[in-house]
């Protein structure tokens, strides 16, 4: 069996575009992957085709680790979000294909499930949205750490965060989980103020309190907020990027993204790497249905799994492109284990045409004096 073709598809979802990858063999079997990168899908798509021609086409698709190493090492410039996302899309497709070849769910090839169901949460920007998410069957909600404006000011953001959390907790009650995502927007002292403002509302974790570039800065927020669960990792690409922050002992939850960190092959290695440090595993997953399916299989097999993010609004709005019966509706806070073979997901490719690519970028953010702020 040989790989004969690698195709890519871009599907607009409103908030972003999904980038799907289809790896096809000479025996007619194929696998689906995803490499969605907000604002950089075209560059990632070109990288996928470059990797396909150099390292993938003509290979036996069952040699997943070998193909991964070729994609990663057979280029002097390696790493970073474009390269690693391109690798991820192809790698996920290979694991889907492997499950189809051996006629089993992909998680069976990853060592088998260690749990019977997958805990999950979705996003909410207001208290009313939070109630809708909980009513849909999710175990919790994640909200941003401040108001969304063109000009960034941490003081009203901190006050707005406390007010929103009070409203959310009041409307959803004490049992559902609340997560906070600061998107790396703050300096350490600003982040500490936000974390302390959030403390009374029983926060499950505080995500990307500061930018991920300086792992030692996490020591400052850890010392100031020892009782707050600190999460980060969506912008760390594989074990090499995680090494320093893990060994510093300053985070509680790692959040690798299967569509960016090197696919199923590498996210499993990250999960194994963090386990001896007693760091929990909660994948970053704001992307599409292939990423979500891949995460379900991975999370089923990781002992230190905590909870899985799920972009319910965009995925449910594009459910007409999905042709399989993969259950992406939670019940009582959990997804069922996916059914195989492979990832258990397939698409109507003609339906992709209803949602053509749209060039989307993040809204710019500035300080009051016009200097550039983190988005």
C-alpha cells in the first residue's frame, strides 16, 4: 500500500476557516486530518503540499513514525506553528487511515481506552451563553478574561471579568466548571490582578495568563496565586517547546493542540512527557470536527486527562458537511467514546463548496497611546 495523493480543503465557519487534509492511497482508502490555523491557513496549506511531495507521497501509510520524522527532520528550518501544523494535519490523517486499514477505532492503536467517556466544555462570552452551553450537556464553560475592545486597558478588564464571573456563577450554579482564557494578553502583574479577581468564583483553571515565550515569568504568577490552577501550552509545539516550562514546575495543566503540535504522534508524546511531573492534560481544541475527533481518541488513552475543549457553535453550524454518525453531542458533561474504524468521521466534499474560504484575521488591539497590544 502506498500514498498516492494529499488533498486540502478550506471551509469557512464564521469565526475562522478550517483546513482539512485528505491522504489517499493506491487501494482507495483515505484518512482525514486537520491543520486549521487562524489567519494563516493559506501558508499552512502550501506547507502541507510541500511536505507531501517531499516526504509523504509514495510511502507506506502504516509507517507513521517514519513519515513524521521525515516531515520534521528533512528540512533545515523546522518547528514553528506553520511547519508543525502542516505535519499535524498529515499525521492525523495517517492515524485515521491506520484505523481503517486495521478496522479498529484509532484509540485501539494508541494502547486502548483508559476511560469510558470524555469530559468536555465549550465557550461562553456572557452569562446567558453560559447557561445555554450547560443546558446543551457540557460540563463547563470557558470565558475570556476581559472585554473585547480595540484599545486594551487592564483595569476595566479586571473589573469586567469579576462582574462576568459573578453573573455566570449565579446563573449556572456551583457545580459546572468555569475556565478563564486570558489569551496571553497581560504582563505578570496584570495577570496576577485578574487571577485574584477571579479567585472567589471557584475557577477550574486560568489559561494563558501571560504570553508563553518566557517560562520563568510563570514563577511570578505561581508565587502570587498559589491556589489558582495555571494552564498553558496551545502555542507550544511539541516536547521540545514544553521541556523548559514543564521542568520549571510552574504549570498545572498542559494544553497542546493536536492540530498544531505535531498531530496525534506528538501529542501522545507530550502527554507521556508531562505525566511524571503530575501535570494534567487538557488539549486546546477550538478548531473543527477532525481535530475534535482526533482529540477524543487521544484523550481516551491518556491517564492524566482533565477536560477537552470543544467549539460547539462553529461545529454545529457546519454539521451538514459531516456524513458519519460520530456523536459530537455531549451528555451530562461527557462525550461518548468514538466508534471506528479510524477516527470515525467522514465528509460530503461537495458540501464544502457552500462555505468558501474567507480571509479572516484577528481584530487588532492597541494601548490607549496607540502602541501595539497583544490580541
